[in-house]
């Protein structure tokens, strides 16, 4: 199981250092069966890496560019992340797709470059409310997942897909366990990826029912990952389920 916290545009370096400084102690006793990732904003990556050095928690970026260097104002390369000691990156998050023109193609290119360079990748997919209501969920997931599958045809454990229905992100509205299970099974039928995470308003109160689904291999957590206690509570639920 993999539990990843996406901090979005929250936490300055000092706050990241405080969070990451207390995280390993708070995670004491969480089984080996759970991998834990935090994804701070770019300016807090270094503080997080330093606080978690030699600790079993990986630091991911929230995005990464597909070229190794170049005239790409506002972008960050794989090499820049690796120089800091960052272990992976989220790509294709719906907020990137919604507000910054991310496409299936650019998300896939980011995933490919990061994967080939040895970074971990969490590649996000998911339908909007309009798409779900129009009965287009499977068509949208097929399009998004196939773009990643073409770019990374032989994924290993370094690449995870996150199913994040856009209507469930930051809205407090969570997919039912059945919706998550059905979407994850569909994604798995398209792509031989090891881990499929669910994302969308995961909280300590609903983590168990979601993580208990057979095709749900972890969670990408936004809001609830900003508080160390709620994030750790989700990690503990994952640990308990992966032991049972
Ligand atoms: C996310 O942004 O990846 C996410 C799942 O956010 P939240 O948990 O706040 O819905």
C-alpha cells in the first residue's frame, strides 16, 4: 500500500520541516507494508528532504518537466529534483489539467521522462462530474490511461496511477467504495500497473472503507495530508489493512 500526501500550494519551508521532523516519530509502528510519500511545493522540497533524510518516507514533487533542460519558464526538470534528493513526482493532477492546460499528452511525457530517469511517478487520471453524468467515465479513463501506457509500456513498482474523480477532489464528496473499486478494476484491465491509488477527499473517517477494496492499493490525499495527525491516521489504517 502507498499513502501519498499532496500538499498543493501549502506549507513554507519551516512548516514543511516541522511536519517532516515529527512524521517519522508519529509513524512509529506503521508496518513495512505501507510506503509513505509527501509532496510539498517546490520551494519546500529541500526542507522536507533534509528533515526526512535516512527516514522511510519519500519526498515527491507535484510536477516535473519532460525535457532535461531548456527554455521552459516556470518548469522544473528531473535532474533538478534528483539533485535535491527528491524521489519522485506527481504528474497530470486534475488541477494541472483544469487550470494550467495539462493534457493527456503532456502528462504522459512527464511520466515517461521521470520514470526513465528512475524517479517514482504518481500519474493522475479521473473524470469530471459532467463526464460521469454523461456516462463517459470509462471513455475518459481509457483515453487518459492509454496515453500513460503508451509512454510507459512496461511500468514497474516505481509507477502508480491515481484515480481521482475530479468531482471528489477538495469537495468533501468522496466516491463510494463501489465506485472506486469499479474504476480501479477498469484501469487495471487497461494497464498492468502495480498500484492504483484512490484520491478525492480521503480522510481518517473514510479511509478504511476505501482502502479495504481489493483494487485500491493506496491513497493520494490532499487536504487531510496537511495535518500530521490525520495523515498518520490514514497511514495507520493502511498498515492495519495490509497486515490483515
Ligand atoms: C488531491 O488533490 O490529490 C486530493 C485528493 O485532494 P483532496 O484529498 O483534498 O480531495
